[in-house]
């Protein structure tokens, strides 16, 4: 990918490239981290985030800054630390304050990135063409293909629609096998999908099925990374914890343990775990989308 010289941002919906440094708008940074844009603004107000600004005043984040924010997120989710404790730790430890480390690339992200690049090239799409069709910036999609950033559930869903496939195909599980009248799956036989820290999905009913059942395990603060929609219908049952679901960016539903929820998949939807404990959700789609 050829990098362009710095120029003022004219559209809040586009990522910025400047002086050979990739920078991402706040919505893209939030998607990478699996949190909301408002949470990023709160981190900034608390001194935990230091985004750069375009000449027009828009926030932009470098890959190094995002790596720094991943450490902040680790302290929030895995260590259960509040903002004041994290700020104190950053000020009194060797943790980088400005994100000067090079971003890490892990093997699952490399594998998914190669699959995404291969699917795009098989369809003779340029980065610009593919990114325009799914509402992502070309620089963000390029980083996904190089395994430099995580792909949120929302991003994977949009890309699966573009490439006319299922999300499982990005993980090397495109073939589901033949349809069976009965299928017993023991807990240790469940296929586990995890591409983001704090989010794990277990496939409960393998094979060529009409209903796709998953068990979602969501750590506090995790989310779908944005909204998405597709054909079908969905059923949600909260096993433990709580989950927040937005439909069409208008209706907000807070589900707690024991609650059930049913909606049509054509409604744009996004979700997050707003609580302080782990959430486990039984999630059923028809037809299959994963």
C-alpha cells in the first residue's frame, strides 16, 4: 500500500494517513479495541488516551497509540482496575505513556488477515473498492489483512457478507459437513472462535443446520465493535451477567440473567457487556451467519 502525504481531513468518516504513519479515526480505534467511542473519550478526559488531532480537529490514533490503549484495556478488564488506579500505575511504572512500542502481531490475526486478502484478490477488488463496500477505510482493511489489528464481530460480519461466505471461513472452517438428523456435542467438543481479547464464541450445533447456536462469553467492557445487519432472525438468552443490545440505534435493551430476546436480523444491531462481571449468552441465528 502506498502512503500519501499528510493532508487535512475533510470527512470524519475517513482514516488519515500522514508521513508514512497510519492513523485511525475514533470509531475505528474503538472497533479495534472492542469498546465504544464514548469510552475512548472518557479515557482521554481521564488522561489515559492521547490521540493526535487533524487540522480540522478530529481525533486520530496511531498503531502505537492503540497498542498503549490495549494495555489500558487489559488493566481495566483482566485486572479489574478503575481509571484512577490505572492512571496512577501509568504515572509510576515503566509502562509506556505514549504508546512507543511497535504493535504486536499474533498468529491468529496473521491467519485471518491472509484469508481476507485472498478472498479480496479472488474477487479482483482493490483495497479501496472493498473498504468502500463495507464502510471501512482502506488503511484499516490493509492492517486487518496484515494481521496488525483485531477484527471485531461487526467487521467480520460485514466482510462475510461482502465475500459471500460465513465468519467461520475466516478461521479455516468454511466446510460444515452434511446435515444430520441428530447431533450430540459434548462441552470439550465445541468449536471455539476467538479473535478479540475478552470475547469467545462456542459453536454448539455443527453441520449444515438451519439454526445456528452459539454460546458467547463476554468479559466486562467488550462489544461487537459496531452495528451490523443481515438476513434472518435471532434469539438471545442470558445465562449469566448482562448484555446491552441496541436496535437501529434507536431502541436500547438491557438484558440480565434469565432474560430472553427475539428480533429480526435486518434491524441494525450492536451489543456490549456494560457490567463488571463476565456475561454468558446463548445466541441463536437462523439462517446461519457464522
